[in-house]
C-alpha cells in the first residue's frame, strides 16, 4: 500500500493516519483539511519571521503547517498568495504600497498601512493584520572609516563626496519604484557606473572586501551592530515606512478556527533591536533559524 493509499483509508485507522502523515506531510489529514501554508521571501529576516509564525501556529492551533520559506522575491510571494498557493507570509507596508500597488511613497506609517489594507482587501481578499512591531526600512550603509574620514552622517552628506560611490544592492532595489531611481532623483549621489547587484546576504562581505564602498541594505540587518559600518541618515525622508505585517488570505482566516487570534498574539512582539538581534544570531552566530525562532517564542512566553 502506498502512502497516499494509507492516507485515503486513514479515517478508519488512527494508526495508519498518523503513519501516513509522517510520510506525506503535505497531503491532507484525516478531516480532509490541508495544512496551513506559511511562506516567506528569500532573505534571512523573512525566513526567521516565517519560522516564528509556523512554530507559533503549530503550537497554538495544534495543526500541521507546511513551510514554503525562502520562496523568492516580492512579486513571486505576492502572486503565490493571491493565487492561493500559500496562505500567509510577512510583508512590509512600504513594499506593498510601491512595488505592488504602484503608488508613490508616503512617509506616514498609519496612512500607508490603511491604504495597503484597504487595497489588498478589496482587490484580492487579503487581510493585513496588526504590525509585528518594527520598521525595516532601507539603510544606505558605508564603511565606518570612510564616514569618519570624510565626516559623513547623512545621505545628503554622501552626495557632496568628491569621489564616487560604488554601490552594491539587492536585485529588487534596482527596479523598485522606492529603490535606486527615486534615491538618485532625491539625493543625486555621485555613483560609479559599475553598480553591483547581488544576493542580500553578500552585501556586507562585498563592503568589507572593498568590492563596493556603499550598500543599500536593511535597517534591521544583524551585521550592522557587529561591523564597523555607518548607516547614513535618510535626511530627506525618501524611503517610506516598511512596517512588518502578516498578510493572510481572507478565506483561510475565516474558515480556520483560532487562526486570527493566534496571529494577533504576534503583533507588537518584535522591536527593531530585537529583529536585528535575531538576524545576527543567524547571519553572525550561524545558529539555525528553527532554534532562533523557538528561543524567541519561548522568551515571549508563546512557547513553553
């Protein structure tokens, strides 16, 4: 008998059902329900958040969770959500506003969340819950020695630099409406023509090895506290707020008993300093994402 056959007869045998579930975790269980599908985008912070959500739901709901962590970039994750391939994932308000809704950046966090929440609900039946507690904005980062030598504290200061900036950035930043073009329209940085795009996890290595002398990173990156680098102040407030929020399909929220209450327990639990610490535990200390997520939930008394 195959694992699928065992699962088909599982309602007659609790023992067979348990065995089949262990073999085929992604197939529906005894009651015909498929597991909740929790996803994340493809960088450390997202994978940590996805694992935190998954472990929390497994504990609170007593239901299996199918993880689709490290799924891909913003557009891929969004398409998977609206197509029903995944049920929920953590997203950022400013990203949704500009990259998905194609609206101009705004500096007002409450207004941005309200705009995103209403648009997602009406267009795609996607609910945005209460913010997780931190804002992960873009961070324009240079080496500390360069900042000290030239007295650079803001992005406007960097625009007066007499040399040129060899910028390193993630692939999305070059194309996003809240990315490179808008940054240049606002600050007119003297950029070297050879801009380097790379995986986000390689940015600080490239900066340290002098492959670039400026990177477009994220404000909650764990390595910011561990390396001799300077985050330049966005003194013209170009970047919109990027509050981290769980986006979830309305259908699954309505039919899964206790799901919304469980997800709401995560609201406000993560400060920027906490998220930076968790990121560093994975990127700097090389701890497993699963262990970091478990320790966080235990610290917050959400796991025993």
